[in-house]
C-alpha cells in the first residue's frame, strides 16, 4: 500500500510539473504563430498600398514603354499581315495604334495613359534587306516623339560664326567648334549636314588605325605603273567600304541596330580639278551611284565645313581653317577624283588642306553613312561631352 501511495505522489508530481522541453515547444509554436501573423499582416498591407497606388496613378505606362509596346505590337501585326509590308527600297507603310488595339495586340492608348489624349502610329520602312519599325507617340504638350533632325534644327540657323548654315538647300555645319556629335552603338560620328528631305549625313569622327587602304592599286596603262584608277566604280575602295559595312573586316563600324537607322543614298562620285572653285557638289554629283549604304566625303562637303572666306578652290590651303573636319597628323581619303587625269584622287592632308595623290597611296578612311529622317533622339545636345544618343 505504501508503494502505491508513493507511485501516486510521483505521478501527481509529474502532472503538476510537465517536462521543460514540452513547455519550450509550446512557446516556440506561439512565437512562430505570432511571426506568421505579422508577416501575413505586412503582405496584406503591401497589397493594399499597391492597390491604392495603382488607383491613384491609373497604372499609366511611361511614354518610352508605350513606344516600345507600339513597336512590338506592330511587329506582331505584320507577322500576320505580311502582304502589307513595304516591298520597294525606301517605301513606308503606316499602322495606327487604334488598329493594333482593335487587333488585341495592345491596350488602347486611353488605358495606357489615363486622363491624357494621345495618338500613336508605327511607320514601317524597307531599308536594304531590313524592315524598320519606327513608333510615334503624340501626347500634346506633355510628350511628342522627336526625330533627330528636329533636334538638330532646333539649334537654330546662323549666318556668322560656328553653327548650322542654310547652304545650297541643305542645313550644313560649319566652323571648328560645332555641336554635331552623334553616338552610335560602336562609334562616335559627326553630322555633316541635314539634306533637303531631312536625312542626315554622318562621317566617322576619329579613325581606328586599322581603317586604312589604297583607293586603287591596279596597273594603269597611261602611267605604265600600278598607280591605280580614280574611277570609284571600279576602285578597290568601293569593295573595301562594302566589306566594312557588311562586317567582313576585323574592324566593327556599325552594329545591326545602327544599320536599322540608316537609309540608302545617292553617292556623288563625279570628278573635279584642283583649281575648280565650286562648292555646291554640282561637279561631284554630275555622276552618282544610286542606293549606296556607305561612302566617303566629297571635296565640296569638306570645303563647306570651313568658315574661311579664302577657301574657294579645291586645293586652297585656307580650307583647313575653322574646319571641324580637320584631323591632326592623319591623311585621309575623299571620294572625289582629279578630272585632269585618271589616276589621282583628292585627300585631306594631316595639316588639314586638300591635295592630290596617286590612287595607290595608302591613307586612312573616314566612312560616311546616311541616317533616315525618322530616326528618334533619346538624349543629348550634340556636344562632345553630351552627344546625341538615338533610340
């Protein structure tokens, strides 16, 4: 009996004082429950905040996001409507934002920018072998997609000093300190001019040491020597530039993204003499190669960049003055041949003036390309420190 009584006392003692580990487990469960409730509460609060924010802002997309949506929607649209794509070089077709919304490829602009009246379209252009999609968004005074040529023209036309001049029906940069820098993906370029149809001629700003070649090295029957010929059509230079454009050389001049922004142009390859005092490209453009994607600068374009009044004839040394195209310590080819013979080509000396050389001479190359008139500006003011950057 005493033994049973002792057992009862022990059992009662155990019930009154459960093991410590059991108490710890219960406390841990309570703490975990409190933490979970706090986490759930925080998540609910965040969801409420996000909901309130979306209601306040209307879920508006940025203008840049809408432009990207316009472009991607147009690409999807023409995958189905491929028969509507432009077929000829330079041909452009347009699809409106309302059409893309009706095809359920994007939301209406009224839903993307609430309380704001916007219109949009995508212009689709055939450039070489590429189809280029350019979105336009117009939200009145709040935002309008801006082409590069408009940003250039906003610098204003000047009649004296450095700047943009109205010359021969084109807008031409002149002087030695002009804000005409454009950054492409791979290289910095300079704007030479804006053409009458608002396309933009660019020239490579500085040259890599590997971009150099002779203009032509063929055996010349008149000279009885491998002095080459100054006819660009049959020159080695023609093939070299084609290889450069198509990334067949070690040097990468243009990315695929850059090429989508370019357009073909008529390359002026007419000849002139050292004494010719004409700078309107009438001599150079007396002979043209159509639908080119890359070229070299003409004599007239180099002369026009100088503000020196004594720069009148091809070989006037004054053309080096007040001229942003001048590069120190570098000889570089122009495209123009000497009309007095069939083997000399004009080039720019390292001192900055134009001279003649046998086509077989080895000199640096500053390629020119033409930006389409629908190329959009992303940022920049055209200075060297803050160049124009394209979308």
